C-alpha cells in the first residue's frame, strides 16, 4: 500500500538514447522498515486507479523546468518491499517525519498538531515549535480510491532533505485524516511529480525548489529501491545518481510530462513460455506497490503464468517461485527482468497474490515491483527517464 496523491493517465511520446547521466555531487536519503505494516493488494489497486483518474486532463501542455542543483537521501523498506519512506526534517529546530516519496504525485503533506483526529502513532509536525514557519492558510484536500482522505491548510517552512535545506517550501498541514491512515507507517507524503498536478495551484514541488535555490547541480534524481531479501533500504540521489548501484549503460526514453508524471512507452512484455505482448504506455510510480498493466496486457501475462483473475484488479499466482519464469519488460530496446520471486506479492495461507495486476486503465503503472529491479533516473529538465540494470 502507498499513500499517494490521485493523479491522471497519459499517452507517452518516447525517444530512445543509450547514454548514462553525468555523475554529480549528491546527497542521500536512506529507507527503513516497519514490521507491523500489513499489505493490502486490493486497496493498492484502488488507490492507484483513483490516483491516475482524478487529474486526467486532455491536451499536450508541456512542463519546463529550470536547470541547476545536486543532492542524496536514504530510504526505508517497509514490510517486504511494500512501501519505502525517508526521514525528512521540517522546520527549525528540525522535526523529523517519515514521508513516502512518490513520483506519481506532487504534494508535500503530513500529519500536524492541527489535526485532532490524526493517528496517535504518527509524528505530528508542530508549527508553533518552528521559528522558520510562516502561516499561509490555503486550503488543500486529497481523497483516495479506497475512501481514505486528508485535508488541511498550507504554510511555509524549511525542509531538509538529507542536508539540503530548502527554504520557504510550501507544506500542507493535515487538519483532518481518515482513520485508515493510522494503519500506515508514514506521517505523510512527499510528491516528486511535476508541479502541474499539485493540489494547490502555483505550488513549487520540493524538486522545483531544489532547482530554483541552486541546491542541486542537475535537475535529476536517481532512485534505488532495495529488496528485503538482500538487506532492504534504498536511496534517492538528488542532482545525480549512485554509480555503484548501476551495471552497464543507461537506456533513456523521453517522457510527455503534460499530465504531471513520468510516462513512457514499454516496447513489450514477455511472461512464461514464448508469450510476448505488444507495446503500451506506462508510468514510473514509486508511490504504487504493484505493477498494474493495461487489461489486455495483464490478461496475456496472467495466462502465461496460469494466474487466476480475482476480479478486483489482482491475480492469484503459484506460490512456488521455482515454478515461475521471470517477467521481462523491453524498454527502449533494452530488456529488464523482474525475477520470479518478485512476481509473488503476498501470501495468505496457501494463496498467493501476483505482483502484477490491472486497474481498467489504458496505461500501465510500473510501481515498486518493477522499480526495485532497476536503477532509475528521473530527469525533470529534459524531461526524460533513464533505466539501468542493477550492479
């Protein structure tokens, strides 16, 4: 499950280049784990579906990003790669909050002391304890496909991403939260999409601010999401990427950012046996756990694994990874493989839920099931997205 803002779908225009981004001075965020968090694949599908339909727009209006900057942040792996979050410092003196980093949304919001109904397990930001807080008072509201919601007012404060101090960043303080947020290990969300889908119009995202305030040297950030089986964790590198995590060269595909997220084209998907699909548009979304495919693509892949449709966006799949073949996505002419073990998302009793599903959308949403098996560089300046195999 992910706390992620509901955003829309797009058809991506893709160009392909074989190149590695220039390595720059960076700063890292590390991810941590929460053993009490429970995964819910049906809820994950519902959230992702609403996330991409809420802000659905027509047209091709592009997004132009300024160029400047560099930095890195460590991440925490939750309950077997279900979710990743970072500890972010807000205000002066700093108040540390656990935030879900989400490339599929663009708001920075979290629990606050203004919220009487927020979970007792959440850390709540207290604006009265920050000397750099400025009251703003714009209203914001977010709702999700599973019925959960949050709302409140905006303010301005210093946001420290692993040593990179963004000043006068707009923050969204929750005054109300639905009870379901108490089940999540995070205190809020940090959106890394484009600013056109910010809930409050005219908001600069944290990446916008890193660029505008010359805190990073390039308008990019690299993402590595770890596997629990190999120690978990992860990191976001703002302004560059971590070369030690990369094997070989990058495959770069241009994206259409007009809908506010990183969309691109997948050339094909290949499941068990000789099964191979045609091309489809997709979105790289760190804020979604599963890999959700367009209906026809998902159906083809599911048949190759003899997976059963649960009629809720999920499939039941064989629980024995030794009896499953890896799933391969070809992007920009390069094949990227999802190991058989990662095709098993959740086991309950003798039943296993697949790491891939569907959400009745034309575009696929490539969440953490895919992204933890590649190194990804999100280039806001071009805009483009770059994938490399892991070292």
